[in-house]
C-alpha cells in the first residue's frame, strides 16, 4: 500500500529524520551551520536537488538497467547540482563564495543517493518527489536549529541581525565545527531518549 502524503511528511521531518535518525548529511551539517543564512540556502538547495532527482529517477526507474542504476543516479544528481551551483553564483554570489565547495559536494550527500535508491526506485514519481522534498526539508530543519544556536552564541546575531542587546560574551568555539558536532550529538540523544520513553509507555499500555 502506497504511503499517504501525510505519512511521507511526518516520516521525513520527525520520525525518520535523515540527520537525527539515519545519521546522514553530517559533514555538511558541521561545515555550513555557523550562520543561519548559509544553512537556509544549503538546506533549500539540497531539498531542490533531492526532490527533482527523486522525481526524475522514479520516472525513469522502469527503463534504467539495474546494473548501471548507480551511474545514472549519480549523473542525474550531478546535473541538478550543477544547475543549482550556477543559480547561486548568478543570483547569490556572496553566499556561493561562503559555501565554497560544499554546494558541489551535494553530489556526494548520502541523503540524495539514499532516497533515490531506497524510495524513488520502488515508488511512483509524485510520491518520490514528496519523499525527496521532505527529506531535504527535514535536513534543513536540523541545520536551522543547529545554526540558530551557533549564530546566537557565537556571533550574537540571527540572520546577521544583532540580538545581543546585553552585550554578553560570545563563545568562539560556537563558530567552529566541533560545536555543531556536540549540538548534533545532543539532539540525537534527546530524540532517541524520547523515542525510548514512548516505546516503554506503549509497552506497558
């Protein structure tokens, strides 16, 4: 039985989040989350690539020879990433420079290949596109939470706007990649502990 759109959204945003539950996309989560603006652009870009590549690969799933499916998946993903990179360079050159090679490295992001292989290959195009889109938005949600904490505590700002009205001391470590690592670890721990408590309650019921 095919998943309903509501189930796809809930699964990708919360119950099976690609970063916090599948532990995918960690490298970019560490690298680009020092500011919310970078995180938002990166998240939207990955959502765009994941949605369109899942749509395309699902539409082609019955004509792609099984033995070369990984090559075709990589080619399709790379085409969308190149298109995204050109858009950023044309319309958001400053952010493109700040993100640097990480836009190009979207090609190797395990989230995109994972959704293509695990979902798009077995499901119709519209469902695959929704799965890819909300997998990307689930990733974006985590990036925004991490970058909010890091930017406020590291720079005293939100989207570059100063919110440190009391001139409190900012922490240099918060703008360094290790800070993102510890924040992700804390989020994974909290989500896992919550799931375990819920499972115990359901077991006793």
